[in-house]
C-alpha cells in the first residue's frame, strides 16, 4: 500500500500565525489563531499580523493552509462520532467521497465484499 500526501490547491482556507521557530501560534488550550481567507489575501494577512502583535507574538508570518476550515466544538463532536461509526467524518468532504467511490469500484471489480 502506498500512502501519499496530497497538497490542496483549493482557492479557500485559513491563515495561521507561524512563529519564527516554525510552530503555529495557539492559546494554552491548543486553539490555533486563524482567519479565513484566500491565497495571497492581503487583508486577511494584515488582520492576523495585527492580532499576533496584539496577543504578544509579533515575530512570525502569516501562513496560508489551503482547503481547511474552522470547525466548531459541536461539528467536531459530530464528525468524531461519524468516524467512530465507520463513516466519512465530514459529509462535505468531496475528496473523501471520491476516494470511497473508487475503493468501492475496485472491490466490485475484484469480486470482494465491501463493508
């Protein structure tokens, strides 16, 4: 089995504040400071830069992560429940649905049971 990471080229995502040491800035509970945006979104980059200065972490840079979005505690809980039930965690994850469909077709082609 080959596993490969796929870099998202989605035209949306989140900006996070990356500290000079390479770590992502977060609070003591692990909540990452972020702001939704688009690639090369000057306004979003400026907002997160100002927020980082305000919260005492001026040394760093705005880093864009494509294809990710904010998730509430409730949504996180729902997705975790779906995953534990063997379902695709996010009903809106088109890539996961496509992969699931490909796997289903491959199992059918080989005559294997698919559960």
